[in-house]
């Protein structure tokens, strides 16, 4: 899966992000790695199979707080 | 043994709950929200699914408003001590369980708050009139039970909620006896904090409880610790549910609770209440026709009574009555039910009562057998 990676603070947000995307027919994968840390430490990442703007808009409407967005190396 | 102690905890649990717990022990043994490996994520998904089911059942604003606790008592302590500050005033009802009364009393004795006790009236109008007289400029929280665990009397929470909103007070409902029995829509009823056990009307295992907290981020925390999130921060997270969930969850219990919620949804809330109310009515009628049996409430009315009846055998205390029934194979609770205010209100502080509390798996045959044995003991 190619696509941007959204970093969120907790597994609950990651799970909700995944479910919200599913409703729009967008697949995603939850990742946990030191590559995707927040400045405060552990976070979860959601790799999405859509353009960044699309996912960002969906998350914003759903009230899912995104810490940062990275591209896979 | 015929089990009539469902107000303490429901028994038996549905077969699917037992199966879910067994399956969880094998398949979902990791710690959710800590690691990134497959089993941790799979376990986290199970926990999230349960959160989502609770959010839907009770119409929470957000899934993350659903917080898992050990039991309803812990939920109540988190909410009451989380929202009240020095100088605040609170109001509770005269039917409250010790899990509301004792935290309030502790805060009062520590010199932090004051509180008043609202006498629940014969109807909503009387209750509201009394409540209005108790409101002060510094009233921050109104905390009431949805229904008495000792006497089954329902409290008019919708009317009370309106008063809370009118005066800008937070509104907490202890749904220990009503979650999974009566419909509760947090948004329609204007409930800010809803507390419940997982192991009563939701048919989950013991060791599970839920707090649904609107904007729980503003709570002072009782417990701080590991949340698997923002781990480099010395401070407790300021986002939900992590702010109010430190330490490892009762993962197996929550997965069982999830199956219990499925049971409630598949059976139907209305169907469960209709069944339990029918048996409550049957037992109430049966007991009412036995000379030597003392009842303390009027015949139950649908929507205004929970499936709980307190009674005594003339000349006996509640624990003695329950003891006799235990010897005859009926499981009840006798005594004061952790509800001194309710017993004071109903005039049973000396005797206590025997409490029969009906669940989804009780039957008409059991209800009839119960009445027969009480009749035998009344002679």
C-alpha cells in the first residue's frame, strides 16, 4: 500500500481513523514503530490508501486529531 | 439454586459471553494499545469494538468518551472526584448507593465541597420543586441514581436533567441498575456523565465497568500512569480515553462485556425489560397476597420501577429472611444493600430487607416457586 502516514496519539484514535476511512471505502493499515513517534513519544500511525488531502479532510470532519503526516521512505 | 440476586451481578451469563472470554484467553492475550505486533493490534481492535458498541447503545458523542473501569463504583469515583473542585456544591438523591454517597461524604469531610440530599417525590413535579429549592449559586453537580438498587424505584432523570441544564450544572446518572434494562440516550437526556457496571444488565464479567464522560478531558485524574501514548511526557494525557485509563485494562473482561452487549442488542432492550417486568409484577402480586409478608413499595409500574423488590417476613430482619430462602435454594441478598439513604427513606434502617432482583434468565416457574416458598415460610 502506497500512501501518506498519519500519526495520531493513541490506538483508540488510530482505530477510529481506520473505521472512519472504511466508511468511505478507503483501506488503511495501523502501524506502530519508533519511525512514527510524536514529540512526546509513543504514538500510532495510520497508513492510508488515498491522497493526503482526502484523508485529512475526513479526519478533520470526524474530529480525529492528527499529530503529523509523513511519507513512507 | 434459583438465582434472584441480579442486582448484585447477573447470573448466569449468556453462553456467548462465556465463549468470548474463553476465546479471548487464547486469541487476544496481548496488551492493547502498547505494542505494534499483530496480537496487540488484534486485541486493541476487540477493545475498540466494545467501546463502539457502548457509544452506540448509549448515544455517546464520541467513541473516545467511553472509558473502561473496574466497576460502577470506580466510574462514579472518577467522575465525582474528577469534576468537583474546592468550594463546589453538589446534590444527590435520597436513594443513592454508597458508591455515590461515600465519595461525596469524603469530599465534604476533607473540607472540599458541600452537598445536599434531594428527597425524591411521588412524581417528577414534586421532585423538581424540591430540587429547585436546593440549587445554590455554586451548585456544580447533580448526581442521581436512575433507579434504587434496594427498592427498584426509578428517579425522574429527564426532569432532573432539565433543572441541571437550566442552572448550568453538570448531570451525572448512576445507571448501575438500569444500563441494559431501560433505554438511556445520553444526548436526549442531557447526561454529562453516565456510570455503569459491565457485569449487571450488560451481562459482562465482573471486573468491568464503564464511564461515558462528555469532555472527560477536563477531569482531575485519580490515577496517573502508563497509557501507551505520549510516553515521553511526564504528564497524564489530555485526550480521551487515555486521560482516564491508566494501566492495563481488563482485556478479557471487556471482550466478554462486548459479547454481553451483543446479547442485549440481539434480545432487545425492550424485550428484556418486558420479560423482567412481567416476573416482577408476578412476584409482587404473589407476595402481596401472603399475610405476614411486608412490602415497602406500591405495585410496580412499567418504566417507573426496575425489576427489584424489597420485602420482609413479619418479625424477621432482611438478612434472616434471605438466610431462610438460601437454605431453601433461593439466592437473594438480605440486609442494607449498601444503600443507607434508601433504607432511611423507606423506614427499614432497623430491619433491612430481603431483596429479590430479576434477570433475563429468570422464568415464570422460578417466580412461582419463589412465591410458594415465601408463603411456606410466612406461616
